[in-house]
């Protein structure tokens, strides 16, 4: 069952799966058993993630400061 729990498809960036073949092994520290192999993102994937996050943050700010967004934002507090 645990082998199905930690299946890694790749890195999800900007709405798409990246499948870099470079990985590192993650182990359970309590018993040393291998849990999974995790993909290592390259510089291009990291830059895309940063750009995507910056764009999302900018759009979120616009939505909060629009009249409807302000009402929703106030409702959170």
C-alpha cells in the first residue's frame, strides 16, 4: 500500500507536468526504507515556477483591490 502512496508523477509548474529525469531518493528516517524518488527541477523549471507565482500574486492583488474583491477580502476578517 505504501508503494502506491508516494508515486511521483513529476513537478507540476504553471499548469503542466514537468518530467525531469534527474531524481533524488527520499527515505523514511525511522527505518531507512526508500519511500520514493523525487524529481530535481532544473533552472528552467524553477524560473518558470517563479514567473508563474509572480504573475498569480499580481493577479490576486488586482482581484482584492477591485470592488468585489474588497468585499470578499473583508469577509475573511
